[in-house]
């Protein structure tokens, strides 16, 4: 099979645009056999943005061949080839237009896209950008956005894809072909050819792969591992004192790393955590960037767990940190620990694939989203042959991938447990089994609260808990102990039940029953019951559409999205000041509630009846899935009822909605205003020792605020009390590494879109960016301001060769933006909420951090408002008691983005003059870890920055 790998550079992407360069590479028998490249005279001027992107100027194409000449050269090379391109639709459109305009017939051969093949064959690739893929495969991409270089790289990537495809087990290739076989696509044809070839050369399938129910898996049955560790071995390895053990580990680390940094703060943390576990104390320990927090709590936790044969649970806020512990820290400790230990990662159930649901989806070809679903299914078939965890974090989906995952994710309500043919291969049950036999379990805050609500049935019993990223613990508790209802989730559950006469769980059940050998009168009765509920489902769906539209109308007419951090409509509802039409909305909800009661009662009865006959009918899977949807419907019904009635005055109620998806984006929130009592009852009073750690737990060198949020009291004598607080010294020399500059004459902001402030900001940031040659992260507190500043800076910095990236403008994906920023040596990145923490950009890529405004939460956010009302009732000042400490912690997180290692040096500019003009401003500056702080006029700022950076 011959392939023609094609790439064009053009004056734009519209039908009226012209080709300016072509690159063509011919592959035959896995080898490049021919190349063709040429500039093309487009007959029109090349836009400056295209010249910036490609480096191709008008002068370069003046003497270049015409499109006629280029097409006459190319046309014979394409004969008898399969056309391949990266994002093929673009290049094919220009090829067809070029051929037609120059009198040639359009290309009529097969067309394949490297992006489809990369998604399927390398399911963990996080970016399909050509340069990123090339870097991943170790391919030099010398001149991105030049057609000859792009075509060459695409050809080398295609050869990698071919090798990968032919190297897959035959069963996997056959599965891939079956997914596409009825689609009549070029991709289906190609997989058929590969499958036929693979079958012809595979004589005997070896035992190198594990096969089950026509799938290739990378796992054997769970529960087969044997514990080979003896108690004597543990006692001998742990030695006498913990201090001696710690010294032994440090020696092992020094041997392991050529450059080993001795960190005093990490040593102190290890000792404090061990002491707290040993003395059954709770510990709040603040450890700044560079401490090595993960090892600081893992080492004493594993030691303690092994010594006393107790499980220690480690909980993180983000899945990212869970993965980092799994991939980086645990393997390191396994290498240096003198005794083997077991660590398990356990996430929420929906993170794991349900193999039964996935098998059913492929068997029934239940693909909703055109060509997207088959590609996602194919991606997952390949992934199954290599994954050990079945965890969605390992996959990177396309647009509709998350929707597909939702339909095949593991969940409690549709689980057959031991009755499931996949039970011993099940990824979720494997993770649970691993957790049951582990010494340390790494989970996340969300699952801790899910476990609490499930009466501790998910996690094994534990008395020792480490909470990392602890400044989020109370906030996650509020979210998880509250009740949320998404409009689309309710609607989706109704569609699961009944979409139309042929689709949905009930029509599918009716069809299966009528095909069965069961007694006809019984089948007729069941079918009649199923037919009888369809009108009720339609009625609930219509009532829900009307109610969610009315709620959207209400929230959109009474709130301003520019006032919220993520440009959402937000409206708090109070029982005493309800809108005038609330009675009408209650009547709609009553109708939904009554109809749902009837529907669910009927379905419960039907399911109970069917369960007695399901084995003979072969419908266990369908009955289980339907039971799951029925349980979901109960939850939606109750969440809606709770919200509309607003009977519990310990909760705050509000509606959120997006500005685009209208009624489908409505979300109803019912959240407890104070969770400290629940945290006390379920955690701090029942666990022997809880370690809370974060880089930001103190405000003004005091832990008072964080302790109060969690319902904890700091005792007078911390050494002998139940709670101890420790603030570790910073491992960095901030006085030498960080300069904080405050332009004291900077205008004060008057409203989110204040033109005077915005203009001054654009001007100042641009001037600073020119001095620092980009390398700047700008932290904003509103999307609206980010977009205004992004547009202004882009105009000013373009001529200086400095790229400006904006969150939500160039991409919404934080990881992708961070990578783009690091890959571009002269770049400014503007980010909002998610960039204030968890972003790690060490080294020269980031030298300047700009904080536009102090990160106060919008005072009108319903939860903030309700918490402040509670504080007022206690005759305390909510601004100083809640708003300022919360903003200080966020501010410290933002500041922490600048210095990530001992060699980093840079500047922080604070454009909010409230830090030096107000009585509360000192709390922000005093909470920082000792950088040099100077305030000056805007005029003096640039020379000072140049001077400071000159010493970098």
C-alpha cells in the first residue's frame, strides 16, 4: 500500500484563500521513497499573521511557480496512493479546489487522517498538535508550519502508526475492524485491509496477551497476588528508633541521586508527622513550595502503618496530585524502603471503566455521536490491551469522549457484582481489593465524603488520615454534603429510560422480552406495563423542560454574569423573598413529583417481577442498568423537591446557569452553610490522628482561620493537646529570589470594566513584558477583565515578537496553556481561577508574576453571602473573619507560582494598591514568606525591574 502524505500552507482557512507552499512525501512499504516540495505564488498578498506563523513572506513567493505548475507536478505522484494528512479535511479541501481550478479531476482515492489514528493507537496522548506528537516520538521538527517540514514529520508519524497497528494483537485489530465495518468509511476500509493482512501472517496466537470474551486485556484476575512479607522481616527492617530509620532512608536517597539537596524543613516535617501519629494527635502543618511535602508525610505514614499494622489513608484535593503520588513518589519510596510495602490508589467509582457496559455498547453498536463514538470506542479497545487500572485519567478523549465515558463508567446501581462475567477482571473491584490489602491508600477529598455518606462502606476501616491540599477540605465538604441537580442530568436519565420507540432501556427491554421464549401472556403483561409508562415519561420530560426554562428565565433576568468569576448567571433564593411567580413553579414541580412517583412505583414493581425470571430471559444486564436509572431518577426527584421547598434553613439555595446552553445549563444547588459540625462528628472526633498539610494554611502566621473553618480549637498547650500547629521554615531564600513591587500611584479600579484602570493596566503590563521578554504570568480575578487585557496586550506586543495567551481565549485547558507557555520562550499567559494554584512552571519560563486584584471571592456569591450572614449573627465582622483570610490564602497560592525551586528568581507586581492603602492590606503582605517588598511610582518600576532581573 502506497501513501501520499500531504501538507499545505495557505493564506487562511476560508474557501477564498490560496496555497502558498506544498509538501508531499510518498511512503511505500513503510519507507519514504519520494518527496516533492514547492512554494506557490498565490497571486494575492500574504497576511502578516500567516507570515508570523510560517515565516513565508511575499518576497519569497514572488518568483515561485504558479498553482498550475505545482498541480501538474503533484498530480502524477498522487496516482494509486492513499492520501494521508494531519487534520486531513483542511488539506483535502485545498487539494480538490486546486486540482479543479487547474483542470485536473478531483482526487478520488482513499483519505486517512493521522489525528484519528493517533487517537486510536496512542490513547494516552494528551495533545495532537503536530510539534507535540513529534516531540513525544523523538522526531525533530525543525520548521513547524512550513509544508515540507510538516509533511516530513507527518510521514514519520504515519510510519510509527503503521508499526504500532501491525504490532497490536490480532484480536485487538479484529475488534477495531468490527467497530468500523458497517460504516462504509475509508478508515473502516483501511482497518479491513490491515486485519486481512494480519490474519494472513499470524499463524498461531501466542500466550503473550491475556484474552477474555474476545478482548485483549493487560490484567489477570484480581486477588491472585500473594503477600510474601513476614512480621519478622518488618520488625528487623524498621529497626529501633524512627530517627535511625529516617537517617537510613536519607542515606539511600543520597545514593540514589547524584545531586541530593538536604532539606531541613522536610526533615522537620517527617519528624512532626511521625510524632503526631505516634501520640494520636491532629496536626496542622504548613509547608511551603520546595519542602518536599509528599515525602514529608509519606515516609512517616508508611513507617507507622508497617510498624503497627494499621492502614493510613492519604487524601488529596486533585486527581493530578493523586497521580503524581502514584507515578513519582510511591515508586521512589518502594525502591529505597528496606521492607516491601503496598500502596493503592482509590478514586470515585465513575473514574473506572465498567467492562460489562463497554462490551454491551460494542455488541449493540450503541453509538450516539456519529463518527466520534466509534473512534472513542476504538481508542478504548487499544487502551484495554495496555491499562492496568482502567482509570479514565489515562485516556485523552476527543470532543464527545466524556459523554461516551459516562455511558460505560462503573457505578453502584448497575453493578452485577459476583453475578457479572467480568467480576474478576473488574477495574473498580480490583482497586477496592488493592485498597483492602494496602498499607497506605491514596484517595481524594471527594471520595472521603462519598465514603462518609455511604456509611464508610467504600474505604477500608482507618484511624489515621493525611489530608494534603488541606485548604480545600472544608470547601469540598460543603460541595459534597450539599445536593446538586443539573438540568441535563435529569433530562439524560429520562432519555436513558425512553428516547423513542426504538431507543432507550425500556424499548430495548420490551424488544428483548418479545424475542424470548417466555409465556406469551406474561410477556404481553410486561409489554403493556412498559407501553403504559411511555406517556408519563414524556409528560415528566415536558414538565421538566418547562420548569428548567422558567428557572433559566428567572436566573438570567436577575443576575449579571460579568460579576461572577466564571461568567455564569448566579441567583440566590431565600424563602422570605421568593419571586412573584414561584407558586407557578411549585405547581410544575408538584406535577413532576407526582408523575415521577407513579412512574417509579410502576418500574419498581416491574423490576421486582422481572428479577425472578431474568436468568431464564438472559436480561440480567438490562435489568441491572434499568435499576440504576430508576435509582438516579429517585435522586433527581428528591433533589428537585428539596430545592423547591427550601425547608431546611441550615442550607443556602441558589441557581446557576451558563450564558450559552440556556435551560440545559441550569444547575440547582442546596448546600449546608456550616459543615464544621459534620467534620467534627465524622472525622476529628472519630479518627486517632489527622494530619492537615498545605502550603497555605496560616494567615498572619496564625492557623486560627483554618482551624475555625474545620471546627477545630487550638489548645493553649499544643504539645499535650489534641491539636498541634506547625509552620515550617521556607527552603527558599525569598529575600534574594523574589522582589514584590507595588506601583503606589496606580489607578484604583471602579467596576470590572473600568476603562481608565484597564488602559493603564494594558500599558504597564506590556512595558514590563518587553523588559522581561515575556516570561510573565498574569493572574486575573474575572474573565471579563482577562479578555479586555488580552486583546490590548496582543496588539501592543505582537510587533515585539511576544505571544499573548489567554485562558478561555486561546484554550480552556490549563495543562495545554501551561505547555504552550513553556514551549514559547517569549510569552505572556493570562489566567483566572485555576491558575492561582496547582500550576508548576519552574525555571526561566516564568520570571514575572502579575497579580491584578486581591482575590476576594465575589461577596454576592450565595455561599459567601450566607456564611457572612452567619458570622454577623454572632456579632463578628464577616469581612475580617472570613473574606480577608480566605483571600489571603488564595493570594499566597498565587504568589507561590513564581518561585518553584532554589535557582528561580523573579518579580511579583501587585497592581491592587489596597495592600498598602487599607488597614487589612498588611495581612496579605505579612503572610508572604519573606520576599523583598518595595512600593514606588509606576515610572520607577521599570528601571527597578531591569536592575533586579539584571542580577538574575
